[in-house]
C-alpha cells in the first residue's frame, strides 16, 4: 500500500509542476506540433491562451486520476469507473475544442487547424 502511494506522489508531482507551468501561459514548446510549425503559422495562434487551456485540461486530469487512484485503493469500483469515464470525456472534449474552435486564433485566419501539417 505504501509503495502505491509513493508511486502516485512521484507521478502527481511532475504533473502538478507541468500544470502550473502551462497555467502561466508558458511551455508552448511542450505542446504537440508547435516546434514543427513555421513562424508564420505560429503568429496565427495565441499560444499563451493555448497553454492555459491545456493547463486546465491537465488540472482536470490530475483530479480525475487522483479520484480514480483513491477509489481503487479504497475498493470503490463505481467511483473509479466514473473517474476514468470523466477523464476520457475531458480528453476527447478538450481535443475537439482545441482543434475545432476559432478561440485560439489571433486574427481569425483559418489555416486548417493547429495540428495539421503545412501543405
């Protein structure tokens, strides 16, 4: 039991540090596709807003993973299932919102999505 808790803390601490970093609007280089984008394409996106959005997604993951972890340790199957389902819904909903929303574009130019390769 103590080994599980130590492992969980070792996993959660880097996640919390990364979340704080992203919530400050920093860490764009950690996001998928940013390093491969051209300077012109980078100028189209509000990267601090994207970083903060992904920070909130990470924060919800930490909450749902911790909920699932506590539920597993306590033997509450239904609660661990709910935590897992909510984490998956957050993942899919956040991915769709980030990819399809115009919210993160600075000048409203549609370049085909953040994660689409240059044509």
